C-alpha cells in the first residue's frame, strides 16, 4: 500500500512538489507534423496545478505524441505549450526536456535490469544528489510501499512492485508535473484497480499535476479530475468525467465512453417524442433527432411491446437485450439479479433523466 502517513512527515526540503505554482499545464492550438503526416491538429488541453487530467482515446489517436510534446521529446509545428505559467514550446523554440521539471512513467516501466531498486530510483537525480540522496528517497520508498525491496533487482519483482519502482523513480527529482503513459496496462485487473486508486490519492496529497494516457474509459474516469477525449489527432471534448458521460458533444464520444442506445424521435424544444415515450433533452432541439439513451436509464416493466432476446448477469447488475415492436434493438442495465428471462415480453420506459440528442 502507498503510505499516506509518510507525506505528513516529510520536511519542507524533502517534500515532493508541494509548493504552489502559478498554473499547471496549458496546451494551446498545438499541431504536430511528422513528415507528410499530421499527427496532432489544433490540440487544446489544460490541467490546473495539482489536478489530474486523463487523456482518453483509441490507439493511434495521438495520445502518446501529446505526452511527448509536453515532455519536450517531440517538437511542435504550431501552437504553444505552457507549463507552470512558462511557455516551453512554440513553433520557433522549445525548452529542453531536462529543464521542464517533468517526471515520466513509461508504459513498460523502462527499469534498468542491472540496477537495484534503490539505484533505479536515484538514477534520475543530479550526480551530486546520487552520491548523497538524502532521507527523502528512503521516505519515498516507504510512501510507495517498497522500502523492503531497495536492494532487489527488477527481475525479482512482481509487476505491481516494478510499477511502484517506476513511479518512485519519476517522483524522486521532485517534479511539479508527472506524465504517465498507460502505466497500468501490463497489470492484471485486480492489481490495476488497486494501484490506480492508491496512485490517485498520493498525487493529490503531493500536489503533483498528473497527466494519464489511457484507452480504458473506467481508468480515465477514475483517475482524472477532468478527461480529454481524443480522436484522429484532435481533442474532441475536455470536461469532468460526469459531464462527458452525461453530455457528450457527439455520438462518437457518447459511444466511446460507454454503452449507448440510439432512439429516433421528434424533438420540440426540451423534449422528444420517441417509441419509448417522452424523453427530456438537456439542450433544446426541433425536428427529427436521434436521442442517445444510456442502458441504465431504461426501465423494464411487465408488458407486451418488446421482446427480451438476451440476458447477461454480472453479479452486481444484469444487462438485457430487447427488440421493440417497431424493430429497435436496445440494451437495458438494471442492478441485481435478473427479474426477466429470455422470451419475456415487457414495456420499456425512460427514467426521465435529461439526455442529449443530435439531428438526423
């Protein structure tokens, strides 16, 4: 376990990025061209000091390139990058990576196999600091729960232990900003959930501005105070996780961050009439629309209008696949054990929560 009690015991000299700064990260209109290919196009994202930003998107959308831009490993073609209030990259210049006060946790952890845990962690320090790393490194080892592993080689550690070593190494130089490129992707599901919860809490205590790259929606929503959804080199939407889930800017974002049902309807202001009844809209619309409805917002009651064609029970909830009398296929999620079976006829009602719609 990451030891939160150690944070309070760190001296001002030994604390890691606890001092206040003007701002965190601000990327304004950044584009990146590599050869004839445009990898990033007019990207704008921001994260305030001490907050966590998740960058979510499919493989190849430019997430890792954006991390490389922030770290100084990738030059930009246009736009500006500000870190802690200072412009570190523009089309005419770039501050070198070692001058940006940034830590980086790589996807494969990139530990040196011939160095011990302790030697791996102090590797990123200045030479003078390596000779006398001071008590803060010992305290850092204790905070991330690997103090007893200091003399071990990486090959003797589990995946979770290696992840903690990589995290401690990135934090050792006391960065104000930490970049993490899918840091939990190599871990099994249970350990991944445990570590991301601990890491998120530690970063908040240390006031480190963190940027997580992931293609996993659950991970992005759990780790991020805000989430930037990327697709094809662009940031499509950045907002709080709840806002992105409830109010996606387009059908692609809606489907990428969770399951969605698309129900045709006729909108007249704040409501739309559909085959499942009247649905409240969060934005006024008129005419033919496609209403986006989450599976958990559909209710099944005894009736005759729809046929249940599939039932999947997951322990904590049940997902039904149904086909309505007008041929619309829907997915409905309800808590607990199944209350209907395949072949049952039901009526479908909407919960009444507001949702988004898009013109057809």
